[in-house]
């Protein structure tokens, strides 16, 4: 085992100085470490890639890294299923699946997370025919709060809790995913007015395989993205490598970083910068392997809040958000992202029991902290008025009292936790806040 001392997440919103950072090289080693910590009355917290903006991975005492538990463990070709080490990063998975003609059914737009971290916090993509990544889980192995190894198959009654377990039930060691045949995506990106994007969101998200849009605050400018699923043998094409590099790296990251930095130092120019950026949007169409279309480079650091609201409420929530930004005179350089996902049966999924729309707001990481805090609170007031459910891995202030009212199976999840971690070996301040004990 390796031992380190400090940890900070990607967004700079959470940090800790654990007493130990252990990186087990085997399940037996991990189980022994958890069991020993439990006997000593110490807490243990697994951490993935640090891409959560909330404090869900903060370790008051022992922090576990999962980089020693990575890679492809098994392929069930007949059922299109694969078993992966829990520390495997999302960006590693496509190359592992490609030789078997398989792909993950859906992905978000960031792939730096580990598969355990992404599923445990409710990471999702977009598309009303698809749930979050955790809905692809059909089996899992984890070490519980007393160091016992538990193996859950697809029919295990606790899998709807473990598949999206917030790190509260145990340390995942293996995850079995239900995959699909490899496929390509045709992406169509087009500028639109914000009014049009908001007014047509519901019919468009129902019409297309994957649909989302980005609205630039202080403007009537939006960028829509429509992805259509195609067979894997479909021709790959579109803008050349140089054009993609210019669009995705030089403009979307390099130039955008400069604009955000300037705006952070002079917030009064944000509306003008956004107007220029919004009017510079151009259309493009391209086709590529599914993961290469789903995932976008994100090197400009930011802080993020995202809420799931009932799908039908999305247009009204966005109109309230636009009015609030104007009324409160916030200066917001980052676009607002709008997506949707299918209802699922996971106990504490943000889409549990209801088809959901997702609205994500961001602030540049060098923006004034006080101004950002007020903005996020104003956004949260709107979201909670619509029974919004916060993304577990993103910034929010909700507690167990609120969450128990918006999750129909919240009590069921707490009951599973009582069985898997009765001594609260995996507790930390975040879990105490959101679970209440």
C-alpha cells in the first residue's frame, strides 16, 4: 500500500488532510484495511478521480484510492456484459470494450471519473431513452463497513441501493455493466435563440436519441446539440482533425480560458463577452464513435451546481432562472447546460421514479467566491421550489429533511445503509448532512 497525505478535488471546492491515504492492490488487502479501521473505530472514505464538486469524497481519517483495482476482469459476450475493476476510469473503458464490439449505452460529457465514482454520485448523460450510468450496472462487488466482501447479482434486492450508493454502503471493487453493441453517433450542433431552445426543449428531447442545449447568460444565444445513434460501420466524417482541434481546444478551452480570466477580473464586461461568444457560434455536423461524440474536453476549471427537476418543469425553471440573473444582476460567464434522462428504479438516483430534466449552472473557478455563493443560492432557491433533486457530486446545501421529501425510497436506502455500515465506517460530514445520521 502507498501512503500520501493531502487531497484536493478538481474544482477546488473540497479538500482534506486524511491521516492516511491507502491504495490497496487487491480486494483482500482492501477488505483487511476496512476491517482493521472498523475495529479501531476509524472512518474510511473511497475517492475516485476527484471530479465531484461536493464534499462527498472528503476523508476525515483514512482515504482509499482505487487505482490498484482497475481494468477489464471478465466479458460475457453472450449477454453483452463486462466486469471492470471499480477504479477503472471512464476514458479507459472504450478501448477495453472495442475489441469485443461493445460500448456503454450512454455517457456524460466528462470521462475523467472512475466508474465507481461516476456511478456512486449519479453521473448521467442525456436522452429520454436512457438512464444515468448507474442504471447500466447489473452486478457489483463491494467491501462493507465491517470488512466483509459482498457479491450482488442483478436480482439482488439491494442492488438498487448499491448501484448508486454515495460511498455510504461500502467500497466498490468490481462493477458489471450491461453494454450494447458498439455504435456511432451523428452530432449536429447548431446555434439557436435561447427563446427557441427553451420553448422547443420538450418536443425536441422526445424526438431525438440525445438532445441538449447550452444557453449563454445575458444573451438570447444558445447552442443545441443533437446526437443520432448509427450502426458502428457507419462512415466517420465531418470537420477534419485540425478544425476539431481549433474548435474544441483553441476556442472552447484555450481562448475561453482567457475570456473567463479577464471576466473574473472585470465582471462588468461579462455580458459583452457573452454576446460576442454567443454570436460567434457556428453550426457543424460530424459522425464518430459514440464515446468520442458524447465526451468533450473540459480543461477550463469551474464550479458546478446541477439539479434534476420534473421534465415538464424545465421550460418554466429556465425562464425563472433568466429573470433571476437579470433581476439580481449576476455576472455569469459560463453557459447553462440543459439535458434530460429517463426515470429509473434506483433508490437515490436523481431520476428515481420520475422522468427528469437536468439544469446545470457553473462559475469560473477564479470568479469572486462571495458572488458565486450568492448566485448558487439564488439558483438553488428556484430549483427547490420545483422539487429539485441536487446532483450528489455537485454543489448544493440540501439536507436529509429536504431530501427525504423528494425521494420516494429515501427511507429504503437508509435501511440498506444500516445493514451494510451499521457502525458508520464510511461516514463523513457530507453523508451526515444528506443522510441525517
